[in-house]
C-alpha cells in the first residue's frame, strides 16, 4: 500500500468561485438552482444524488413515516418506464422528480402527483451494440445549477435544462468505436466538479478504463486518471511486462464517494480480463489497480492511496459504494476476523467502510491514509483465506484459483454476489450499516477463450446448507458485530435508511418492505410484481413524505431468480410512489 506524505484540502476560494458563477446565470423563473453547499448538506426534502449525500450513506432524516405508522402506507402514484435493464435512482428537487429510464431516456415528473413535465430521449448510434454489449443501464443522474447531468451510452457527458429537458451541452469522454466504455452509472457532483467513472470493454484499449472530472458549469474536462498503470508508471511492475494494449477491463463502474474536508474521491475498481491470472502474467502478480479502493485528490485526479481487496480470478468486482463515516473503532474479536493490532479500542477515526465487493467481506480503512483497520466476512465465501492484520495484505485461497484451462473449482459466492450493484445503507441513528446480500456458490471452470471477457464457465447454486438466497445483515460500524439478520428465499436488492428508524428494501420476487432499523422486524410489505431492481429513495413534497422505488429486470435479478424457479415475478418496469393516507 502506498501512503502519501501530505493531503490537499479544498480551497474556500473554489466554493466562492462556484457561487459567483452560479449567480451570473439566469435560471428559469421559479426554479431554485442547486449549488455546491446544497449538495454538501442537502435539504431533507430533496434527494439530489445517487445515495442522497456525498458520503454514500443512503440515509434520509425524514421521519414523518416511522415505525408507528408505516403499516398505513398506500400507493400514491405509479408510471410505466422504458424498456431495458432497469436499475434507476430517481432524483427529487423542489417537488420535481427526475427519473433515469434505461437507454438515456430521462423524465421530469411532478413528485406528488406523477404527472409528466417533460422527457428526453437521446438518439443512439445504430452501431453502438457492436462495441458496448449492454448499453441500456442508467443507474443515476446528477443535478447542478439548473441542469440535469448524465453520462450517455455513446460515451458523452451531457446536460439538460432542468425546466425544459432541452439539451444544453455535451462533451465527448471517449470515442465509443475506439475506446468504448460502459457508462452504466451516472456522475457525482461536488465542489463544482462532475466526477464519473465507468466500465471498460475487454477487447479494446485500456485508455477507456478512466475516472474523470469535468467542470460542473461548462462540461470542460479537468482531469482523467487511468485505473491501469501505463508502462513506467508506479504499479507498472505488477503487470509482469504485459504490453499496455493487453492490460484490460479494470473498470470503476459504480458511483464514487467524496470527502469535502480531505478533498478526496473514493472509487472502487473491478476485475481484469481475463479473470484467471494464469492467463496473464501468472498468479503471483497483483495487476494494480484491479479490485481496489482508490483515494484520489479531487483537484488533480492523482491517486493518493490505494488498498487492494483481493487478486481476483472469478469476476469478484469491488466497485461498490464506499461509506464515509466518523466513528469510534472497537472491533469485537468474537465476530471480527481480522483486526489491526495497532488499533486502540474506542479511538475515533474517519473511516471508509462497508462491503465494497462481491465477496461480502466488510472492510474498514482509515480514509485519510488507507490504513487497514479491520475486516470480517458475512455470507459464505472461500476465496480469501486470510488477511494480514498488521498490513492488510490479502492471501487468496489457492484451492479456488486456476493454473491451467479445464480446471474446475467450487467457489463461493458467484459473480452475482455476495453483493453486487445493489446498495446498502448506513444510519447515524444506530451507527450501523445495512446490506442486502446473497447466499450463492458455483462450480467454475477456467477456459482459454480470448473472445470472452472473463475466460471461465460457471454453474451457480444456492449455498449448501440453506434454501434462502437473500439475507440482510445489520452490522455495527464501531464493533463489526452483527446486530440482526433477516433471511428469505428471494434475493435481496437495495436498501435505504430513514430518520423514522426504518429500512426500506425490495427483493427479486417483487416484494418491497419496511424493516425496523433496530430489530430487523418487517413492519410493512407490498407486492410490486417485478424484481425491485431500482434504488429506493424518500423525499418530501408539499410537506408530505413519500417513498419511491422502481422495478424491472436486471442481469443480477435474473441470475438470482434462476436459482429459485418456484418464484414467478414479471419483468415489467415501473416506478411506484407511496405515502401515508
């Protein structure tokens, strides 16, 4: 692990500059422009970004809907959504919902009534599918000033007028024919910059494997950072002399987190292509920066520190949300497997924590330095055999790796997780993190096929010893202890925490529920018909609190439901909004 000698804090002058630039604009009458301070401390009524706050908590302080009245929730409105893979997060600002449908189809909707205000459908090039295999995923949008900002299927960053839906500007990120990237997750905006990361296609140049920053007003590119070192750069040696053109597929396909005090961006990365390392330069190399947490200076894009979670042979990506929490750190040795011996129990730390990857392992790191603090497993996994508590260096179980094509290994979990794109949540009311996870295993066989991204075949199954695919873990951010666990037949999807001491979340069988944060007891349930693949949110319009979530089809929900043929949800895409009578 590489640790910096010093960190760069954000300049107050930058915030003042952004404010002055916004003041010079003329937004439409009645629209309240969104500023950097508003993104840093959002109005409780709004949901202005993917997980509502820059620290990726997925927590709303709203408490009008709470444990005593949640059983009375009723559907207020619903709308059909466009076709395609559906994993949407609605944004809400000043009573207007901005909804990303698949394939860059964006709608503005009255958040209280469901009435359509405008819609935008981006024109897709006819040959896009030749270069990007699943272009329709569109998980989230961003909002700044009077613009709705997103990344597009054809690798542009673009802005829409928030009042009219008209295209305001666009900036090419990469040429999708030369260095195609999967823009499946939209951007995060902080301190006047648009931060975005992406997957990158395995047959093409590693120059598509980038994290970028753009000016939030003009869309001008400010910096780009590759997630694969170039020859001669730090980390080059970890690729064992593989030519740069064959260093492929280390993407960062989820949304970053941002710490304003440290001015650092936290991003997770994915597997190499191919995945089995004997097909690259050997199992003894680490291939930076795959399956790592990267901390970047938000002004320059420079990697300040990194931590590699695992050398991956099985497509066990680690790009998921990083929770930024200030907490006492007192890991319980009865439940926490790996604890840094230098930790003083009870000392307060600024940590980056949560479940960053498909293995389901919770990692807690010091977010200023990257120092390993503690880690523990949740669901059954057999790929990490140990972690050095003093250094954080991970040892892979050799019984799950490959040395030649044709070998078969029994591996837990599967590429569907464990954890996948579904987000967990953190509640400051309990100092606990909540994660929907899956109990899955597989027989995986290594192959040598350069026309496939990962070079393996697999046959998935439910983890031996259970018939329940889905589980929710509630885990203390301070001690690492399991506070409660909820298990069920269907796979679990994304969660949100609220000031009403509730956790809302859905599953792959179409059930959407409210749970008690402190006990895990289900307090309310509704059948929405299709897998609850969207990210649930809660907001307020006209003084009334609502809960919204979208349903439809995703690659993960389809994979999990194949393990439970007794479940028969549909795959129709809709958004549903609930409120109290």
